[in-house]
């Protein structure tokens, strides 16, 4: 059992009652809507790449809050920046500007190498950033929006309309209309669909929720050409891949991913605040930047100075400590080590510290359970793949025990890890 206690030197924490993990879990189920299923653990504290549960057990956080905790947990610079801003000016309405908000917008424009006339709109999450994209697309006056099969862009109605997975969409139909899904990576389908009545083409440079699936080489460059020909907005959703995750500030800048193909609109969230909620839309050039005018969009909290301070601190530490170079080096080494980690690994996909370990059988959920019991947090992103999106400050020494854990998994000793036996040719088949 453990109480939530204040960190040293940070004043008195609001008291939180003691309780075991089981007690907190029961209270969670009784008090929170069941949108996420039962919690895997109840976490009370974090430090760097580790978190602790309510029963005092430590875990190596290889998911980083799903690609959010870029600097790990309780990073002193981020904590200090948030505290200082909150202690100075915590919130103002968007009738007013704050220096932190302006400074973060300028930093993002510079990092994205956005041309003159580019502008930023701040949100609180990724889905809200994509929601703004849908409104920008509508403002072009064109009826069609193209997205890809396997896409994930968020859960609010506009972003959900861009999200492909039927299980996420169907309970909420009718969704905003005009969205068409193209087969993933299919250039012929893209060429056939692009036309002068298309408002926007919305892509992830690497599809995260689909199991860390990069666009095929050359796809984005051709998409850019077609977007230019037809005056279509090329929108890149870098909510998951942005802010250093792949080893470049943005995946579109990474030589092996976007190879420098510039979008018209870029959406960000997740890693931007290092754990503090913030999202952003970066509109490249004056055409995209002018699509939303006064009164046409807004947000009470978007651009909040504390969130902006978190963004500035996160970006500042990544830059100061040359973390992107570290991500490139560690990511390459880790991918190679994972690919050689025993009989359960079929292949490793991904770039930088957004990796998927494709297993030899559809047992990712079971492996994630075993990993959790052994003190590692990973995500079974598809039935057969584990996603790793750890803090960008993770080190090789810290992650080595997970590689050893994976290597030690033995399908001959644990039948739950073994692939399904193939059907004998004359075996009765499931009705289809
Ligand atoms: N876009 C992408 C590519 C994502 O991965 C996510 C979240 O996983 C979202 C949008 C939605 O972001 P949020 O959960 O902050 O609304």
C-alpha cells in the first residue's frame, strides 16, 4: 500500500487516501465510465522511465503514455516550467495573448521549417487538432476528403469521420460526410481519387494504431505532386510521430520516412507537452493559414500558457540534450536487438522510438500480460504486434532487461505462446 506523497520541495500535496491497487481498481470501476475496460494497474508515481503501482511495484514504461512522455516522468525541467507558469499566470481567455503561447507557436513554425505566412492553432489533444482540420477542409468549399484504410485520427465526430476502423465509427453514425477511404499505400487508387473537388488528403506518415506501418517509399512525394496539381490540402497527422519520436522533429522530415515532403497542414499533440495536454495545428503558408478566420473556430483552453510552457520546456530539453540524435541511435540499436530476441519475434518495424515487434503468433495480448507481470509496460497494438513508444530519454541499459525477457519467451514451454496449428487439409472448416 502506498499513499500519494508530495515530491520533496514541492509543497504540500492534496492528500489522497491510502489504498491497495485492488481497492483503487474497484473504486475506479465504480466511479469512472467503462470506456477503457478494467485498468491494467493503478499507478501512483513516476521517475524517468519508471512508474510505480499502488502496491509499490516498479515498471519500465516502454509505452510512455502512448508516445506522450517524451522526457519520461517527473522531469525536473518540465516540472519546474509548468510550476513556474502556473504560479505566474495559469490561464487567460483567448481574448488575450501570452508570451509562452506566442513563443511556442514560433518554435513550432521554426522546427517545421514552415514558410512565411504559416500560422499555428493550439488545441488540447490530437483529436481536436484533426477536428480543426475537418473545419479547414470544409472552408475550401470542396466536398470530398480522402483518408486511408487503417487510419486513426481521433474519437470526436470529425476526427472519427477520418478514422477507418468500423468498430470505432459505426456506433456513432451518421458521422460528418464526404470522407472516402483509400487502400493503404495504393498509388493507383490515390491517382484515381485525387481531383479538383477534393478538399484534403489526410495521412499519417507512419500509421501508429495500425501497428506502426510507414507509408511506402515514394507515396508521400506523389501525394504532394497530386495535391499541387489539384489544389488539395495535404494534411499530415503527426500526433503520434511528431516531436522527435522517429528521430526527426517530424516524420515528414525524416530521410527514411517523409523525406522532406512538406505538408499544407500538420497536426500535433501527444509528445508536445511531455505529458501535459496540448495539441496544435500548423498551417503551412498563407492559403492554409487563412482558412479559419475570426469567430470560425475556438477553444477555451487551447493555447493555455501552462500547456504552452510545457511545450516549450519539452522542445527545449529535447534540443538542449540532443535527444533526437539519441533517439536515432538507440532506436536503431533497439530495433536490431529486438529483431534478434528469440523465437517469438517475426520482425521489427518502425523508426526511432516508435517500434512494433511483430510476433510469430497472434498472442500479443498474452505477451503484454507476461511483460507487465515481469515489470514492463508495452502495448498489444494488433493481435500479433507489440508497440513500443517509450520516453525518448530511455537508455540502452534500461531497456536491455526487456530484450532479455522477450528472448526468454519459449513457445515450446508455454502453449499460450505457440502459433495455432495449421488446419489439416480435410479438417472441417469454420462456416464463413
Ligand atoms: N492522430 C493520431 C495519429 C493518433 O495516434 C491519435 C491518438 O492515438 C490521435 C490522432 C488522437 O489523439 P488524442 O487521443 O490526443 O485525441
